[in-house]
C-alpha cells in the first residue's frame, strides 16, 4: 500500500425514493425552524414544493440562483436571509442552487440541507466556485460543506434526457480524475471505480427509458459516489480545462464536461496506466478513453466544443489559459499539447493518444 492521507467528510446522507418527505424531520434534527429555500428560476415549482413540505419551518423561497454562483445573486439572497432571520438554507435543484446555498453558508455560518436534482455532485464537496465581475475563483473550505444531503430518486425522473446524459458524464469525470489524483486514497479509489461501474450502465438504460426508477436510483447513487470523490481528492487537467472553458468562454458546465472527458483521458492515458485499467474495467471495455467516447456517443451527448458554443478564434487563448496556473496532472501539460487537444475537441475529431 502506498502512503496516503484521508480526511472523512462529515455530511449526513439520506438516500432513497420519496425521501423529500423527510425534510421537516432533517431540519428539526439540526434544531432549525426558519429555513430559506433556494433554487434556480427553472426549479421554482420544486422550491415551492419543498417550502410547503416544510410549512411553518420555511421563511420563504429565493429562486434566483445562477450558474457559477455570481456574487451579486448571493448578495440578493443574503437580504432575504437577514430580512427574515433565516436559521438555515435548503437548496433544491442542481449545482447552481447548491452553490448559492454554500455561498450563503460561507458568509453566515448557517447550516445547509441540500436536495440535489442533477448528478453534478456539488452537495458532497467542501468546494465553492464563485464569479465576481466575470472572474471565477474556487475555494475549498469545510464551512461550505452541507450538513445534510437528502437524495430523492423521484426528483431525478424529470431530469431531461440531454441533461441526464451530460450531468452523468460530469459525475463520471470526478471519478475518473479521482483515480489518478496526486492525493488519491483507497476510499476515493474504491468509490470511484464502483461509481463508474454503476453510473455508466444506468445512464445507458435511462437514455432508452428516462422513467426507469431502478436505473435512476443507480445513477443518483453513482452521482453521490462521484461527488464524494470530488470532495475527497484534488482534480487534474479535465477539471482545469472545463473551469477555463466555462469560466472564461461561458460554455455550459455539464455539456463541456461531456465533450472534454474522453480527450483528457486519452491525453493522460500513458501517464496513469493503473487508473486507466480501473476506468476500463469499470466500463467493461479494453481502453478507458475509447470506452468513454463510446459511452458519450451512446448517450447522444454533445461531441464537439463547437456544438456547445466554443468559437474557433478562442482556441489559442483557451490553450494559453490551460497552461497558466495548471492543476497537478499525471501527464505534463504543454501549450502545444493543450492546443492540439482543444483543436480535436473543437471539431469532435478522433481521440489523440499521447505517448510518453
Ligand atoms: P444547474 O444547477 O445550473 O442545472 C441545470 C439546469 O437544470 C437548470 O436550469 C436547473 O433548474 C435544471 N434542473 C435541475 N434539476 C432538474 C430536474 N430534476 N429536472 C429538470 N430540470 C432540472 O447545473 P448543474 O450541472 O447541476 O450544476 C452546475 C453548477 O454547479 C456550476 O456552476 C458548477 O460550477 C457547479 N458545481 C460545483 C461543484 C462543487 O463541488 N462546488 C460540483 C459540481 C458542479
């Protein structure tokens, strides 16, 4: 066994079907009676449902959450927190709602209950990314980790096919990078391999039948495991590139992850053979990158950066940004390597296998 360090994260997890009904009891367990429910505008109905389930323990809803947690949205939500003396935050929806809840917790110390409805995994991490004046910064602090996560499989039945596919691949990206993380540990590696093995077939089943509750259950369990990996270890090139593409060029979060993942895995393959064996084993394929490429195709997820809104004229700047303050990565991150990777991903070309 190679030496490692491991810090367990103290979130309480309630997983199942219909678990949303346990929210009042979970809030009471925290000793809270004045929750603010936050969501994106598209999830107003869900926020309203959560608010009515909480009844007198809810002081209202704030439905202005947005991608990448803009600080001005947080400031508006904080006005509600203060005006109504909220004593807790309940987030309902995807990573955007959960990000807002974390930003509020960072500034107030209020406890959080997260009710995830996508597979992004933010609920399981002590990480917060925020944007201020178009600049995105990310921090890792235990203060933003939700106290409780209530996973209700039923909420994910409405996740549209396209978002299910890209959000699922976003989750798998956390597990893949956990397997070759610089600070990897046995818990993260075990979870990561199992998460990919559960998530990939579940996503294929859901693509054919979005209302398959067993597959939805597996996918949400996989999302919890993938998110836990993201919370436990550092991420590498894939997350760096997606951070650059989302933060500086406004590309959509989950679809960008879906496009980029097989390219980064091909780039890193020769430098992380053990991780690649585990990814391939979990996918039931010979080769990790080709297996992820095939999964993405089977899910009909976007195949090129061009499809998700990238401009060819921005590729040079994206390559420059990719090598500025790089994250640790198993393979050397070179300007030429990034430019070639981005070019291939832009056109959705065949994978490039880097050789050492
Ligand atoms: P999102 O939260 O923006 O949701 C995407 C869209 O799907 C929204 O319009 C939302 O209202 C809708 N939606 C959510 N659940 C739905 C459901 N069940 N049915 C129908 N529609 C639904 O997107 P996301 O991909 O979940 O999260 C992305 C954001 O989360 C980014 O800002 C990203 O940086 C952040 N994130 C943070 C972490 C972290 O650890 N800090 C991890 C992953 C993602």
